[in-house]
C-alpha cells in the first residue's frame, strides 16, 4: 500500500543558521558555510512554523524508493549541520613492507602526489576538493589526516586515495601495501 505523506525532521541548533531558497539549502555555522542542491528530487524542505528550530522534509504520493530519498536528504542535512558546527577528520595510514611510499603536499595547487607505491615508477596526483585540508605527520610521513566541514568531500578524496592505492591481482593476505583509512572523528 502506498503512503500519502512521508516526512522526516532535522533539529537545527541555536548557533547554526539555515536558509532555503530555490531548492538550495545553505547552512552557516562557526566553521563555515555549506550548501546543498536538491533540485532533481521532488521533495519539500521547509522550516516548521510551530517549532522554530526544526526543518521538515516531506514527499507526497510516494513510490517504493521515496522513503530512502527522504531519509537520505535528512541525513545529508544533519551531516552538514555537524560539519559547520564541529568538522570532520579522517586519518589514513600508509602501509608498506619493502618500498616506502612517498607523499608530497603542494600547498599552491592544493594537491598531493603519491609516488613509489609498490615500487612503481608512476606517480598519482590528487587534487583536494574545496574546503578539504590535509596534515602530514613529520616523523616518517606515515599518516595523512584529511579534515574539513563537508563529510561528502572528505569521504570522496579518502575513497579515491584508497581505491587507487590498492594492489590488484595479488594475494591480499600477503601483499598488504596500500593506504587505508584508520579512523574517522569529529573535530
């Protein structure tokens, strides 16, 4: 049976300002400003009139996929609120046995270069998305820490680094070389 109305609510803290205009949500907090466009989905997002600090996400005349869309947009908004209030941090570890992995960060281009991975001659270049910053540990450069306000952007760059720096067509129990996500934290 189809449900007529699906709705979800997200509470907005007092120190976060939220505005909605033309299906674009802008959230402003102490760490910065984030925005999200939901123009392609047929969803209503508005501030509740009875409760001042509550955002409502609604959809009428739903199909089977509609509950997941409503909950996904609610989770994205919730993560944006946490990001502008506190921030996110992903820590990655460089694991190697014989060939040391070299990581260089170029501040002017906002990019990192990973070379000598598994003894390969080619280098991998990753450009950081806007709002994502990196910190390298100085002792032996075995840790990368990505931090920023957007969970989506940090997860994207960490996923790209992990996917490119993985060994294919070899036994994964024996060859453990790679760059792996070791911890995810709130700042």
